[in-house]
């Protein structure tokens, strides 16, 4: 973090990435506020200058009209009109530069406004929700609030391209191998200390909603050209040259038959070629929309100096075959702009006789043959760099978060957290707790690390939030990001949750049936190679107490035997008998409340043992249901 003396210069790189970054005299909120104050002052001054340019151009235009009226009868003096014209051109050039500067600064202001909203806890609903990445059948995406309003994705995502969004979403949905996680941690640590790079990356382009469609562009690059025959190129070029020559012959020698004949021939061949030409042009336009943003991102990556292996590998991936990807993409962008002009009716009419659209398509397909196979790699590199930058911003904005330590165990599971809290909660509402879970020979010894925690407690005491905090921090850890904890050590884990289970009216399934299908998914996942971290909130609550106890015992016994670790929360104290079963390796823990002056209070602290309080009746009375004592 910058100190009071060197703000806003970069801070030194933190070499021990498993330790938290110690904040200096200024917090991220202070730095964002100061940046915004300076930028807004510059923007206000720029907007005043922009108005002055507008008035100056208007005045210059009025002077031109006045001079034209005065010199109308003096032709020799009309050359003086070149003076206001020249002044107007100069004003227009500088005015456009100022407008570009204002637009760029507006995006930078938005970057710091969003950053300030994140660190102050008012970010919900201001960013990209990522709802299109939500798969209802995913083992934990819906349960842990990965996507949607006020989701983890919305908090993290600062990507400017769809490739960046897709990469970040994929990282949240799929745990990375330990080696890849460590490489990402080093890259994030480096990018964390590059605030200028992060600012420039976010300020590129106009809006992510207009960004490149990665799959469409990649598929187009790998698809064979539609107009690939040499005959078409020869004929369109020849017909175009001959038609122009016929017009010259008509103007010079008065030959009318030649242009008429060539016009008929060109019209017929245009009709013959129309469907294939439009197909090719449409494919190019759809795949290569808004390439300027991608070119800007690639150029920024090409020019930045990196030291971490992950980032230098991404740069090397862009330099293959002695090509500069940003320049190649800009060339394709210009070709696409020319193609888009074909929708003008006058340009379309001219194309019937000149085949200029065909010539542009030929150039685009030449580009496709040369660079098409490399597009997917360019997009992947850009997407990974943007995802890493988003996580680096998250790390910088939360200097008290730590990078977890990943340990590789042979078939065993470990989750050891101190001071763990939910990253989506504001600082004032997040209560840290410790948790230790493990499987393997050590965990099976009496009195050591449990595989299972049965979590009891009254309503609103924090059970569901605690379970979610475990899962969401495990997801952050396994995508390479820092976590909200003082310390976290974990092994590779397949996170699976049953927290937010809903019935389906359209599917005709009850909540209970939906839940047992999710439990079956978790049970199947536990039979895979990677140990499961299961998070079950109010398991089997849609049935009676007897069946709930029997069913829960059956489920957790299977998961424990498969080496899984996890938590089951419950209101039903009958389930607290489960740790007493032989070979269960489980403990009871609870959250509790207390009644003070007729009001319920919660401390949200995890405690050993079984809960001894209940607040259902108190809560019913608190909303005026009139329940008798």
C-alpha cells in the first residue's frame, strides 16, 4: 500500500504472498477518493474548455457568414474567407482531441467510482452480474451466490472484454490445479502493485456490452473461407476494371454499347454471387464486432513489463509467429468498418458494378487464413490477463485478506481456517470464525480434526452465512485469489453445496425432490478423485424428523467413507446424535442468541457443543403474531 510520502506511487512488491499486505497511512477508500477529487476537477475544467471551443466554432462560423456577405460583390477579397475556414478546422481538430480526452477521463472516473463503491460496501447492483454464466445444475454456483445481483462475480469483475468475463467466470466455476493456483497468486501479487496498468485496462473501450464475442470470433478464424476460389477473385476484379474502362470510353469517345454491355454483365454476375458474398460478409461482421477494444487490450499487454512467470507466458503466447496481435486485429477492424458501409443504399448500388465489397471480403479472408488459427489463443491470453487483473484489484482493495496456502495430500482433505468471514459482507457485519476439518489417518485418530461438523442454532444466528463463507472462500482460494481470513490452509477440494434449494413449478418437482437430486450429485462427486467439501444447510427439511435423521445419517456416512469433509446445519436437534455414531469422526458446534430487554441479540460466534436456545416464538411475537407465552 502507498504511504503518505509516496502516494500515489506504486508500493514495493510483497514477496511473501501468503502474508497479508500491511496498509500504509492511506486506505484504498482514501486513495480512490483523492483520485476522484483530482479527476473530477480536471473533468470540470475540461468541460468548461469544451464549451469554449463550441462557442469559438460558432463565432468563427458567424464571422465566415458575415465576411461572405460583405465580400459577395468583391470576388478578389473572397480569398480572405480562407482565414475563418482555417481557424474553424484548427478549432475542430483540438475540439475533437478534447472530446476524446473527456470520454477517456469519464471512463477512468467510473473506474474509481466503482472501486470506491466496492471498498465502501455500496457496490451491489452497480457492476456486471454474470447471470448468463449461472448453471442451475452446478454443484455450488447458485448456493454460494457466485452470479447475479450482489454476487461474487459482480464484486470481482472489472473485465473490459467478454473474453475476460468468461475467463473469470470459468475460474470461479472450476478449481485450478495447485501449480496453476500458485502461478496465479504470483501474477496477482505483481498486478496488485500496478495501479496504473489496472486503471488503463479498465479505461479502454466504451462498454463491455459491445465487446467481441470470443466464441464467434474464434470459430470464424478456424472456419475455411467461403469465397476461397481463385476464379471469383479474377472475375470480380476483371468485371470491375472493365466497367470503369467502359465509363471512360463513353466519356471520351462516346461509346454507349460498351458501358451498357458491361453494366448488364456485372449486374448478372452480382446476382449470381449475391448469396455467397452476403453470407461471407455477414459472418465476418457478426464475428468481428467492436475489435478496437480487443486491439487496445492486446496492445496494453504487449507493451507492459512483467516479471511473474504466468504473465510473461501470456505475453510470449501473443508473440508467436513474429506477429503483433494488436496490429493484426486493428487491420481486421478497419476491414470490418468498410464492410459495414455496405448497408448504405448508395454504396450497395455502386457495389453492383464495382464489386468493392467482394474485394474487402477477399482481404478479410486473406487475414482469416493468415491469423485465424491464432485468434483463440489471443483471446485466451487477453481473457486470462483481464481475470488476473480483476483479482489483483480485489487483492489491493482488501489489504487484510491473505493468499491461502495450498497443500497437496494423497487422497486426504484439509480445510484449516482462522478468522474466516464472508467476503460479500461489509466490514461492520462480518464476524470472523475459526474452522478445522480434515480426513485421512490423522483425522481418524480420536480427539483430532473432525471430518464433519453438525451445526445447530436458532433462526438468524448465522448458520447459513457461515456455511456460505466456507464455500465462497474455498472457491476464491482455488481460483488463485486472496481470501477473507487471517490464515487458510487447504488441500484441493471439490466444493459442493445444498443451501439454496428451490422447488420447480415448471419442472413439476418439489423442494424435497430437488434437494435429494442435489444430494445425489454430491454423493456421485464424492466418488471422484478429488475429496469433496460438502456444505448442507437444513438437509432434508422437507420431510419428517424420523426420516430426516435416518436420511442424513445415510448421506453423511457415505460422504465420510469417501473421504469427504463438510458441515451439516440443522434446527432439528435429533441430528446432533450423529457425532455419537461409531466411525463418524464428527463434532457438534452451534451458534446461539440471547434475550436482553425483550430483544434478541446474536454474536455470530461459532461455539462447540449443541445449542440450548430457540427463538422461533420470540421472532413470531416480534412481528406481531400475538403468540401467547
